[in-house]
C-alpha cells in the first residue's frame, strides 16, 4: 500500500531525532547555566529572556522524545547518551554576559542547522507530523537567534 509509513522509514527518522533530542536537552542546560549565573549590567534582560527560553525548551524536549516513542523507538534519556550523541557545548558560568549570550546564540544556530535537513528527510517519507514538529522547532531557534543577537545591539 503506497500510503504506508513503513517501519524502516520510521527507524530512519527516529535515529535522526535522537541526536536532536540530545542537543535540545544540552541547549536547555546551557540556557539554565546563563539564567542562573549571568552577572553585570545585562543581568536583568538576560535572566528574563533565558527564563522564557528554558520554559519553552522543557516541553519541546518532551515532545521530541514522545515523537521518537511514536516512531517505535525508546527515547534516549541518560546524560551519557546525550553527551555521546549531542555536540552543543556546555555553558561557562564564569563567562561575561556578552559571551554567554553569543554562546547561546551559537547553540540555537547549531540546532537550526541540524533541523533543516531533518525536515527534508521527514517530508521525503511523507511524515508530516515530524516535519511539522521540526518546523515549529526551527521557528523557535531562528527567533531565539534574533532575540539574543538584538540584546547585544
Ligand atoms: Fe529562575
């Protein structure tokens, strides 16, 4: 049947979503690092913006993990797996506010760059659900890059 979403297609997409889940989790932790440890004149706006961002990222992590489950795979949920498969850098709690903002911006850019080819992969399999989820995530990461960049003038 031509409209079937086959298990091999699901496997391919699930495998691609696993490092994306890892990196979204890593960016969540890096965002908390900035929220908690930022100092200096930018404290208030950075503290507030990163709160909005980590509150947005938390349910997104759950949504990505549950999509992996819907595709028939176990969702990676150990720090070890996240470190092994993700490459978003840890935050530096002693960095300047400007460096912290730039590092977060780079993390959002890294996520956006990971997502773009995954949307095409999902579309090729007519997996509109994953493509939609990924498009929503791309929107968030592109917007975050703008907002963090605007903070630096
Ligand atoms: Fe807080």
